[in-house]
C-alpha cells in the first residue's frame, strides 16, 4: 500500500472516531450500598437506632461519586405501592450525604461500592434516566413495592447492566438491598469488577452478606 493510501485510511478512521465517538469507551457505574445495623447489646442504651434497622441499609448509584441518585420516601410510607409516584422521590446526594443518610457519620458506617464497567451508550442512557427520574418519580415508595434497592436495580436494568423485569417482578426479586448486593458480589467475582469497602463501627451489629 502506498503511503498516501495509508494516510487516507488513517485520516478517515480518525475523523469517524472524532465525529461519532466510540461506543466501547469504558465508564464506570458506581453502585453504593450501606449496610443495615442495630446497636450492639452492650451499647443499646447509648447507640441510636438507624433507619431500617438490621435489614435496612440503602442503595444509590451514579457515574460521579458526588452525584449519587437514590430513592427515598416522600410523606407517609405506603404499604402497597402503585405507579403514581406520589409517595416517593429520587434525590441526588454527594458521597458524604449518602453515607450518612440512614444514620451515623461516614467513618462509622459499613459500606461497599461496586465499580461496573459500562459503555458510552449505557452512560448516556443512565444520564437520561437520571434527569427524567429527578423530574418525575415513576412509582411510590412502599413496603410492598419499590424501595431503594428495587429502584436502583430498575435504573441499572434500564441501562442494560442487569436483567430487566416488570414493575412487580423487580420489587419482589429485590425486596431489600442485601439481595441485590449478594448478586453483585457474585457478578463482580466472575467479571473481575473493582470493589471498594469499609467496615463499620464495632459499636453496632452489622448486616451480613
């Protein structure tokens, strides 16, 4: 091949990449989990109760650790949820706000973060959902319905990262955060994903995986 031909092909490749981008570019979806907890027996009169107790915790996700999308109740928590969205709200927290959202300080909480590689296309879908759900909440926060774990799973599923289910299929399968967290530990091991974690204060009894 002549040099001029090679230069032409290279120029065309460079132009295509510059103009249209590369859908295989790697970004990371950060999935942040807080573990549920309760005061240890010896300190039950000194340590406060935190939201959700031992089977509580919280889940949020984002492309930026200072913009964590998470689902919270709005007003009275309903027993049975609907798709009205009147009793739930998606909010954005920075990392410190998120890690202190169920109780305690950042350093006293037990948490784990999964860094899931995603494509540019998936990152764009996430950004679209991020903005849409902040404007219009798609469902209620309810005990028998969508809560933080199921809602975070729903967002990840719509990005094509995990299998998507129906509204009821999602909250039934992801009834509380631990269920999805255990699945992600298995997926992380299989796919060699990065995991960041921090052990919580010994003053509390922590939920186990």
